[in-house]
């Protein structure tokens, strides 16, 4: 984990399997306590980003997923 992660306040850790995927927007969603939804883009997961943010409040979650399963074809 990068040093920047230590400065981020994470609300929770959520398995990718518990999130909902929207084919149209290519975003994974998870309910936020504020009533909105945390979201993270598929492309961000492919780039090994693991922080989903809520667009309505300051909460963030860490998405737990297997990096290998999100690698782009042709990447090593």
C-alpha cells in the first residue's frame, strides 16, 4: 500500500462481489450511509486503484478484489 493510503480515512472495506456493476456506466456501486452510493470505475480497478468514493459525502471505502482478474488483455 502506498504511503498516501495511511492519510486516507476509510469508512469500511467491501468485497467486490458485494458491489453492483452497471454495464452502461462501467461503474461498481455500493450503498453509502448518507443515502447515495459509493462508486469506482472499472478502469480504475484495472489500474489497481481500490478506493471508492461517495459523490455526496466525504466517506470512502476500500474495495477488496483480485488484481489479476481486472488486468486488461495484453497486460503482463
